[in-house]
C-alpha cells in the first residue's frame, strides 16, 4: 500500500471513530439527544472541503445538512444520502459511544447503521472535491435526520424540489447493490369490550380476550396469503404485531385493548390496498364472531417499497465501480425500508449501498469491517465518476 492510500485510510478510520463517538440517538428513543452535534460536525467537515454547506432545520434542533460539489458544465446531479441518527444506546450501554477496533472491525452504536456509510461518503466527497477532473455530474451530499423513526429528513428533502437525477442511499448492504426493498404501513387496532368488577367477570366483556381471539384468527387467515405473495428480490409480504396494551387494573375487566401492526409492503404494493384487504378480513371475522367489536385507526406511518430497474444509469455506474474496486458486483434486494422510498416517491432513481451487515444493525453487538468501509469510499467515488 502506498503512503497516500495508507494516509487516506487512516483519515477514514479516524472520521468513523469520531462519528460513532458522537451521540446521535433519535429522540424517538427515550433520552435520545438527536442529530444537532453530528450535524455540526458534518457541516464543519464539508465546509473544510470548501464546499457550500446548508443546514435546514427539519425538526427543532434537528437539521439536515447538505454540501454540494458543483462541476462546471455538468447538467446532472448525483445525491449521496446518509442518515445522521442511530437507534438507542440501550443494548450497548455507554460503551456504544466508545468505538473500539479489534481484528480490523470497528464496534459501536451506529458503526454499520449507518456511520460507516456516512464516513465513506464524506471520504469520497473529499477525494472528488480535491480532484474533480473528469467528473461528469454534480455531487450533492445529504446528511439526513430522523431515518430511524419517520424518515422526516429524507421526506423534507424530497419535497423541497431540489433537482436530483439519482441517489445512492448509504445503509449496510455488505457492499451489494440493493435495487429493491420493502415498504411498510403501521397502524393501531382496538378491540372494544365492557368493563366490570373482576369478581364477577361474566358481567363484562373482556377486550383482551377479544384481542387474543382476533390475533389468532387474523394469523390463520393472513399468514398463508402473505406467504404466497413473494417478490423475487425481497421475499414475501409480512405482518407483525409489535405492541399490545390493554386494561387498567387487575381487578377490572378491561374495556379496551390496542395493538400496533407493522405490515411490510412489497415493491409496487399500495398501502391502501393492504389496509383494504385487512379491513375485509376483519369484517369477515366479525361476522363469524358476533360480539367482537374492532376499530382501526388511520396509519401513523406509511412508506412505499423500492424497485429500481437494473438498467438504470446509477445501477450501471455502481456495477462498474464495484467491478473496478472489488472485482465483483452483485445486485440484490432487502426486506428493510430506507430513505430511498422517500426519494423514489419524488421521482429520483435510487439504489441502496454501503458497508456492513444489516444483521448487526440495532443489536448489542454492532460492528463494521474496516476493509468494507475503505472499499465503500472508493466505490462511492468511482460510481460518481462513472455516472
Ligand atoms: Zn440505517
């Protein structure tokens, strides 16, 4: 390895260490400090490259950061997006903010999701800013807030009307080119009963029992249907009950019970259709189960899936870049959702690509192999040059 490459790799590792050490837990998680500090760090970094930097406050104290490398004469713009927030520190504890390196692997909260992508994108931006010769497109970097909850940073950017031709969204994909992923729709469902003294429960109508029955009947009806609805790159449609709450006291028959449902949408599947199907199944169950009373709320989250043609120029550019840097390129799909849904909804052609394995994201043992981070930086740079 020549000295320049070694220096550049050292700088990248130091950058990743710095980013992981900054607490940027999404405030959706209790005690989360938000993206203010990391946004300042990233803005200062980009300003240091001599690029025009903008902060746009999306939520109080939570700005998106953009920096643009403008290439004279270029008519197209490539977006490099990486979210700034992480999930909670709970499982890792305070050690999650003290990155460690062992056997070529960096461990810490956000290591792979998605500060490795962030560090690699900033490193690519640095190389491009220092040597823009031959670059045929403008490169717009976006550090976005709130990906780990409602993706409001990406949504605000997509709605802002900024003209972008294609986007690479940085998430842990093991350096595979993700052209398809699922979306999701989430909502609350209530069963309604009648309260009574628990010493004579027959006088009441137990909403928790109603919910237990309802979940069992929904599973029997929906699970086989969804299992058969399979997309070749992302697998089957799914649903999952992630939260349940009911009753107020052990000595009162509960009059209400609530669940939260996470329905994963296949690319091209509309949330309205998924909800209509759900409603129809519930209506049919209620006919069979007289006395069951169910109320559905409107969704509190609704994000479409992603499907980008493999022939799109940004996919081809990443293929060329992966081939040059690693000698191989793989196109694939993943089940989890990303900011790409928000950009795609605004007509931007998107791919998801980054170092690390999503299986490590959100876990007590989040890490990223440093050789993948180094490769990712070279691939982002090469993809911009090939786009
Ligand atoms: Zn992520």
